[in-house]
């Protein structure tokens, strides 16, 4: 890649990490806001029924399976593409996939908000556990680490054209 494209790649990596951190941090801020609604109630900090965390973990396993099946799909890059265009296309594919993986990972936290208002005891703890489960999925599937970047890069490079994703995120 040329130095101009390399600078663009560095900016892309930084902005992608900032986006991922912001999306993940939102769950923390939602938790703080919910504390003032649910945590101040007499039963808000009580332990919820064992069924609640079991359902949340089962949902996390289901989301993980779905993410492994569809979250990293990408059409291979055309080998005739110039390197700069291939790198640009790879960054677009990464970002689109990252948002999809985020939305699916966040599902458990969002459903836990609803459940927190429905359960009779432990509403706030219900959200906290759901948020932790969602954050674990996000660290595994959304944060641009070696595993998710490598999976997307492998799909893109299937026909031999380098995606430069690993180099972009410094996980080569």
C-alpha cells in the first residue's frame, strides 16, 4: 500500500477502535442510568431467579453460534483489483460486518433491560448480568482483535487478493 493509503488505514483502525469502544461503553452508561431506576428499589439488587441468568447464557451461546455462521461472511476480493482498492473494499466490509456483529451481540443486553422491568426481584442484577454477557460477546466478535480481523481477512483473501486488514489493525 502507498503511504497515503497507509495513513488512511491507520486512521480507519483508530476510528474503528473508538467506535467499538463507544458502542461497548454505552452498555455501561445504560447500566448507570438503570441503577437510578432499578437499583434504588428494595428488590432491585436482589439475586434474580436462577432461570434468568441461565436464559441469558443460553441466548449468548445461540448468538455466538449465529455470529460464527453469518457474522464473518464476506465475498472474496477480486484478484484483479488494485491493492489500494482492495484495501478500501476490505475496510468497508469490515465495518459493515462489525456493525452486524455488534447488533447481534447487543441483543442480550437490550432484552435484559426489558427483563429487568418484568422480573419481580433482581431487576438491576438482571441487566448487569445481561450486559456482562453482551460485553463478552462484543470483546470476542466486535473489538478489532486478531481473531475477528483474521476471520474477515481470511474470507476476503480466499481468491488470493490481499485485504491488508491484518496490517491495518496491527494484528499481522
